C-alpha cells in the first residue's frame, strides 16, 4: 500500500515535471530559499514543477531562511538563485547588494504581473510580491458567545474578555501570543508601539527613539496581556502558539493571517476548528492605527548568477505564481496578490488590516538591528525584573552600539 | 627520535593545525579589530503593494571603491571590545560609581549582555563540571561491579545520552518538561502546584539546563573512568582488602588516586565544553533566562543584519575565557610532565 502510494507520487511528479519541463526556459539552474509556512510551500512546489529538460530546480524552505539567504547569495555563482523574502528581509539582501534589478526580465516574461506586485526602489524593480500578510485577531466564537461578548476591537477590550473567560472558569490562560524571546517578542513590540502612535527613529536618521511614553505604554500592555498567557509564553513562537490554539487552550490571540488556515484544517478537533473565527487587527490606547504591521511576501533574483540561470529562475517563479495556481485548496492559504484571486473567508483579517490603514513594516536598512536588539533587551521587563523605561533604555543602547559598529551612525 | 624523523612525522599534524586552528584564529582576531565601513545612506522612493514611501537605502556605489580597497573594513582597535555589547568598560565604571550596594552593582551588570551571559556560563561550568566527574565515577564503579554478561549492555545504555545529538536530546527533554509533558505534569502532581512551569522562571530554567548538562556529559566521564578502572592493580586492591579496608575505603584510597590523572583530563575537557554551552539554550528556548557567550555569537550572526565584528570579538573573548579557566589544569599537567623543573 505504502509502496504503491510512493510509486504513484513518483509517477505523478514525473508526469508533472514532464508536462511543465523548463516552464519555457531551455536550460538553467533554479535554487530557492525561503520561509516554510503553507503559502510559501505552495509557491515552492509550483516552481518545482518546472524541473525537467535542461532546467534543475531545488528548494530549501525553512524557518531559518534569513540566516542562510545572504551567505548563500554572496558567493559567485550564488548557491541560491532566488530568495523568497518579506518587506523586512528584502532589506538585508539590498544592504548586501546580492539581488539584481528585474526590469529586463519583467519586460520579457512578466506579462500578467500587476503593477502593484512590483517592488521598486527608485524605479528599479527589485522583487515581485505574491501575497500580503498581517497579524490580526483570531478568536473562538463559541467561547465569546457563551459569555455574551463581541470580538474585541481594541487590546483594552481583549484584556476585559480575557479576564471574563478566566473568571468563568472556561480557560485558565485564554490569551495566546507568539512572545518567544527574540524575533517574535520584538515583532509584538513593533506592533504595539506603532499602535500607540510611536515612531522608531528620529526622522531621516538612524538614531533610535523608542524610550518614550508610547514605548512604556506598549510594554505595559504587553505585560498585562502576558498575565493571561501560558506561563511559558517567552518560549512560544508562532508554531507553539498555533499548537496551543489547536489544543483548545486559547480563545483570543493576535496571529498571522497566513497561519489561520491550518487552525481550521481537518486534523484539528472540530470543536476548535469550526469555532475559530477571525477579525481585523486591534487598536490600542485609543489610537486609530491598528497595533499591527502589513507585510508582503515576494521573490527576488540573485545578482551573482549567469543570465541563463536568472532567466530560468524568473520563469520558474513566474510559473509558481501564475493565476492558474489558484484553486479551492490554495486560495485560502494567503491573501494572494495574483491576478484573478477571489478573497476567501480566511482573508478577511488581512483585508480589514489594509482597510484600517495598518502601517507596513518599516523597510529601513537598520530596522533589523532595532528588531534584534528589542528581541533580547525587552525580556527582562516581560519577566518583571526591571522597569519599562529601563528596558527601553537598554534597547536603545544595544541598538546604538550595533548601529555604530555597522556604520549607520 | 631523530630530529629529521620527528619533523616528517609531525609535519601532517602541523599543517592541519595551521590550516584548521591557526588560520581561523588569525581571521577571527583580525576581524574583531575591524568594523564595516560607514554606510552612505540615500533617500529612495520605495514602492510596494501598499503604496510608495520615501525611505533610507544604502548607496552601494558611494563605498564600492572603499570596500574593494579595504575589504576587512575600517580599523577600530579595541573599540568593539570596549563597547556596551561586549566588555562595556564605560557602563561598568558608571554602575560602580553610582552603586548603592554591591548586590545592586551586580544586578545592574545584568543589563549588559556580556555579563548576563557570563553569569550563567560560569554558574553552569562551576556546577556541571564537578557533578559530571562525580556521577561519571559512580556510574563507572557501579557498571564495573556488575556481572560480566550485563556489562556490555549497561555500557551501551549508559552512553546513550552522549550519543544523542545535543540539540535533539535537549528538544526531546524540552517537550517532556513542558507543563503538558510527561515530566512537567508529573512534577506538578508531585508538588501539587498546577502552575508549576520549569520554563517560566529563571531559577528553574537554570536548574533544567544544568540537569541536562550533567545528563548529557556524565557518560563521557563514565567511559573514561570505566577504561581507567580496568587498569587498577589487583594486588593493591587485594592487599587493601586483607588489611580490612571497606569498599568505600578501597575506592577512596586505591581507585581514586589511581584515576586522578584521568580526573584531570575529564576536568580539562569538561571545563572547555561547558564554557561553550550552547545547544541546550537553543533546544530549551531558554534565551529569555539564560544566555552564554556562544549563544551571543550565534545570535549576532543569525539575524537579518549580521554583526560579524561583534561575533568575532565575542569569539576572542570566549577563547580568552577558556584559556583562563584551563590555566590551573594546564599548569598542573605541565609540572607533572616536567618534574625536574
């Protein structure tokens, strides 16, 4: 039985590959590096269909993509011919000058791309976006109904809802959140700080400015939320938080739109899956800008590869995001920016985020340094070991040291 | 051995040492004295699916020639060593001047990542190393006294913790000690505290990491001591028995002195390994509570924007730390091999 399954899969793969062999390119090497969530897996699988003829396709989709994409593109020829990135991670590729402008390839093979998909820097096309993403509210409709509460629209309401759920005895720790020390915790701070109306840097410079009332308020809200979370929250990333949700331990959380699909899949207890619903991102502190950030995911093409490889890569990636790839299975996985995409129910959170004027994640050369400094310096405050302003002062000092070393200050 | 014979005999080793030890070391040290060139920032119009905005970008052309001429970056001397993310001389001096009490000074050092990491690393080294030696000796003595048919099997099982890849081993334990894992919920049952979590408090996380460290490294000490036990002279043991020495006295006065060179060896290796503690911190997602110098290096080069000079500096500091730790053991070994001096 198992062998037969394998044989069928192999046969299908061969069929598929022969059907699309090369995707229009006669020869070349395609090698993809990127994140691993379901929508990107779909794109990776789409590009794999182009293997055959003189074209080879490899993919390496991993949560550690940002650790390996720059080193893998700095060699000549580069190991990776394309990196699937987001608005934060394209900055590292541009900082290191490892991606090529795509204007010629878009003119030659880019029919069908919408103008809004093109990421341009001073008019040069540097990437092609294929999906949008944002963090927004995910809630258990049955739990909120049972207590007669509407889904929260602000973080203050979320705290009230959490207290009610705990008091009712339905759940001990009803709030979920990817608060793992490091990138995740810093991302939640970025969200909350933007929601409070804060600006990260002094205008037009790399000088950080987060040690202010907005920052203190943002941190206090995060700490208040963490009181309603699993005590291990500083070890929970998006995967672990999703697992908590699937186990039915959590009723309200701020989560990535692209992570909602798996929460409603057949593998999850129907009592949880069928009652999982989403809404737009929440605001905080009376602000009107949601405490969230808008993201796009897209692909780039390496600079240090031959023109033939670049062309084959471009065509394979174009194949991966062709309008025909949208079907009942793939459409709910993301908010696709591809022509012909019909928004599904799973997309309403991200659409609401865009409609509410959510701020895109800052595409600044030094934003990543601020993010990693926040990931390690805010931990002490979250554990109650120091004050919010001390944590923010530490964050500023750690960032300033790193930015000086990198030559930004 | 003739000098010429010795030279040819030693040449392959010397070449390997040059290639794999001396060269990387030189590279790390020189990197730690350099920082990237100052970046020229441009204001560019960036358009994406959410609209256009003017943002800063890096002007690569402006520094292209400079980067080609000086690929290592600019010479900064000890600047990175002294900065806040490393030895933080300025901050430490300030804390010392503004201290209200000695403990207050120590806790303010905790704001600096280098000292925070050293706090855990040294505790780990000081606690784990002796425990590994102690448990290794106890297991070796226990296994050695088993019936010979059982020995092989027990040696294999005792070695298992060391055979498992550290990252995998710590991940397995990480899930077992989760509040909903078998060990975690077992502990909650034992202490009848439903909110007990090994991952939520700094103290318990340290205990977990230390227990893991002993679990993982004790087999190494065990196998070394077990090999040593096979060479304990039977005559001495027998005469001790005839003199009426108890089993404990035999161990303390015959076995342990015989094994003492091995204890020095295990201590040497363990001090070095434990100072570089890294995998369990990643495996247990413990970075909120415990970091080490190795973890800082990994964190510096594992982010979207990688800090090579910072990582190189921490690497050099790690090497210096290892040398300081090993100094007593090295001096002792040196004396043993050169008794006439």
